[in-house]
C-alpha cells in the first residue's frame, strides 16, 4: 500500500458515498492510467434496474470508451469492495493490470476471499486487498444498519 | 436435454453464426421465459471495442429492459459455449434460474469445467451442459481454423 493507492481509494470512497446517498449498496470504483483517473463509477443496480451495473462494470465500460479499445493495458482499478465473480471476471477479460480493493467480501469476494480467480489459467492481474479497509467497510456497515 | 432445449439452443447457434460472419468469436445466447425468447445476442467484443460484450452479458442487459427489473426470475439462458467467470457471475447476479450451454470450455468454463461457481454460497442456477455440443463446438473450431 502506497500513498498513491490511498489517494485513489479515497476517490473511490467518495463515489461509494454517492451510491449510499442514492440508496444503492455503496461501492465505488475508479480506473487509473498514468496517474490519471480515466473512469469513475458507483453501483446503480436499483436505479438502473440492471444486475450488471456494479461499480467495476460501469467503470470498465467507460474506460473502454475513453481509450477506444477493449484491452485496458496499463490500467489500475481501485474499488471499495472486493470484486464479485462477475466483476473479477470482467477485470480479467479487460486485461486490467492491477486491482486495489478496500473491504474484503466473505460472501462473494473473488480475488482471495470466497475464491481466488487469479489461481486459474486466465489473465492474472496483480491484486492488493485491504487498502483503507476500515473506511470502506464502515460505509457498507452503516448502509445496511439503516436498512434494517 | 429435451426437444425444447434443442430448439432454443438452435436459436443460439444461429446467433453464433452471425457473430462468425462479423469476424467475432462465435458465441450466441437467448433468454427464454414462458417458452418465449425475450432477449437474443451474440458476442461483439471486437466491433464494440468492449470486453463486456459477450453474448450472455448483452442478453442479460436486454432481458432486464424487456422485463423492467434486475431479477430475471423464471428465465432460462441458452448459450452455445460454457460461460466464463464474468458471464457466470452475471447470470448468478441476475437470478436466472436455469442455464443450458452447448460446448464445454476447458480454458474458462465456470459452470463445471475450469471451475464451478455453483459450488459457492451464491445464488445457484440449475445447469445443463453439453446440449448440441458437437454443433456448438464445430462453429468455434471452424472459426479459429480460418484465423490461423
């Protein structure tokens, strides 16, 4: 974990908070290339009535448009929650080189917690988990506490 | 495997052939509810410059619009190739109840071949693999033979 990782994770945290404000499960993501944010997104499954609209998927979609191609070479994705199988698979398919995530996800985390998709003969991004994990977890805990 | 399964798989095969005609890895998918096709799609990763645009993802996106919600309850997805982690994860997230696939995928198949995502504590669709697998495989083999 570096200061740079904390900086970009804080940007993802801001997006997660916007999701919470819109009554969506609060997860935010940014994609960074050459130290610049080229895509940022947050979960909007309920508003958009679409199970694909996790933060990571929306960010990958935007980054492909920004770069004009489907291979996100040289990109790092920062996300406040460990990716689920869908998002981990999308990250692998997009050739994102590095993933930095915040909170661990016991239920669906697919870069080390529930399963580890980097253990299979697929493209292997470099993974750093647990960056600002307390801050990232707190947003989720607070959200679900209010929901009860 | 039933006659109905073969019927809808043949519809997915037609879509895979359209992908091949457009020089895309030939995979096709349809989503069926109450014996009606509510969404149909084929892989268009190259044309759309987007790694998310696998047949299954595009079909799920269309089905959500058709049904007006993110839970694809009562739906069956037919796809000519065993889903990759991204697509298997999207199927699970969308609550599609049953998946019927054709060819097995040794490299990335995530409903039984490389991994089996139904073995984890996630939503578990019912899976039928290998329906018209020879026909489905032949389209892929032919495509990659021409590419060499």
